C-alpha cells in the first residue's frame, strides 16, 4: 500500500512505549501494533485524532503517501489492467 505509517518514528521522538501510547490513546497494544506495522486496512478518525493529541503531532506526521510503494501482496492480488481512451478524430 502506498500509505506509510510513521507512528514508530513519533513514538521514538516522544520516548514513548507501545504500552504507554496504547493506554493513553485507549486502544489495545495489539491494535496499536497493527497500525504501527502498516497492516491496518483502515483507521478511525477518532483514533487518529487521539494519536495526534497524545503524540502532539499532525496526521501528516503519522501517515504519508509514497507513490509506487505497493506491497507485493497487493500487487499480486490485483491484476494489471490497461485502460484505453477513445478519442474522436
């Protein structure tokens, strides 16, 4: 997925453990690990807001888009398609 999660970077900057962040945000350490490792398919805005509040950062500090950073699993699951656009001459 071209969205990269940088929660671990902000945790390191704030010298905060997974357990402490999970407790302060109100989610389980297991769910935080899923987010932190980029395995989550979605994140609730309320969770994102809580992460930003606790880590004193902006959503863009936690998530970033990297073009061409498709995972191998996603690339294998989605067949390549080519779209042609008809033009009038």
